[in-house]
C-alpha cells in the first residue's frame, strides 16, 4: 500500500510505502477499531490515534498515528518552520 508523506525540504509529497496487512485509516466509524500507525506499525485504537501532519491521502486527510510518532512529527514540523 502506497501512502503519501510530506517532505518538508522538497515541499511536496513523496511515496510512503506501508505493508499491505497494516490497517491504516484516516477515518473510522468505530473508535475501538484497531489500526496501525503508518510510521512504526504500532497497533492502537483509532480513538486513541492522533491525526498525522505528514502522511495524508490524495485529498489531504491525515492518517491516524501513535502518540510517539505524533511527538516526532510535531518536532519535525516545528523544525521545518524555523528553517
Ligand atoms: Zn507510530
């Protein structure tokens, strides 16, 4: 499965491949569905996921990611803003 990940340096999306058996979602009707974080593959409840700042669908919807990767994304995002 190929997702899209924002590249701060190039200012464009780059292909971001995740294993086909990972359940990566931007939206769930069931908050207790188990999803995979597209960065690290961690399994978590969709209701506990954060919206990705980097990994998006073609229409710009952010995938649900884990707390640890969310922190790393926020850090990269802030660094990119101060460059
Ligand atoms: Zn993660």
